[in-house]
C-alpha cells in the first residue's frame, strides 16, 4: 500500500493548523522516473495523480508551511526557466560558469513564497535547496542537501509535516533533513 503524502498532510493540517490556501488538481498519468532517476511507489503515486498541489497553512496566526508542488509535466519548463535566470545573471561561458554550473543541472520540485526551491540534481539524484539570494550571501552556493534522493525528500519532509523551515541549514546534516535533530522537534508536534 502506498503512502498518500499529500492526503495525510491535509488530514493532519485540518486537525492542527489553519489552512489559508488549498488548491489541487488531479490527473491520471503513468510515470516511471523523474528525469531518469528512479522513484518508489509512494512518490510515483504523487506524480501520477497530482497536476496541482498548492497549500499554505498557519498556526496561531503565524505562517508555518507551504507546498507549491511542480508537477511532472512542468519539470522541464521550470528547469529551463531556472537556466534562463542563470544566463541573465551570469556569463555562463565565462569566469562565473563555476558558480552556476550546479544550478544548470537542477530541476525545481517545490517552490516557496520567497523564491527558494527544492531542486532535484540530475547528476546525482540529490535534492538541494536553491536559495533565491544565494549570490548575495554566498552561503550554500552549491545547494544545501535536503535529501539524498527524491524518495528520501518526501519521507523526511513528511515527518516534519512539510514545514517551511526558515533555517534549513539548522535542520539538515550531510544526509539532508535530520528528523532527529533538536531543531526538527518543534515541527514534529
């Protein structure tokens, strides 16, 4: 039996949070992998059945989390848009190529309201954090590892109820989201 990550999240949020925005559109398609990277049945279920999933929630009037899911059919388009942004900002053939070469291999999976995104790196299957202001701070320039696989992303992120963590570097270790970290405990409630 597959885990319905999004369905489980909605049920949990209805009991514990205030849902501000909820939009979904379902589809029926067959998906074997994501940009050539194998996925388990739980993740396959999401990409085969969700064309749109956008959710924002609050707790006691404070923003707590958001999912702005990129469906299977939009992965290439979102990747191309990210590449175009890099080309506009930097000379990708010149001395700045090293700075953006990583991002040129990333496919956005989820966007956040501030412009950040979780991206799948097609070279190694890692899910990394693209920070919209990464060039201003230089921190996590090559992407903070959120999960080692897309399956791992859904599993670990679901354990903290898909929270939008402000300081991802405090909740992640070398393997991505550390659900046993002290910082993760506030999201486990």
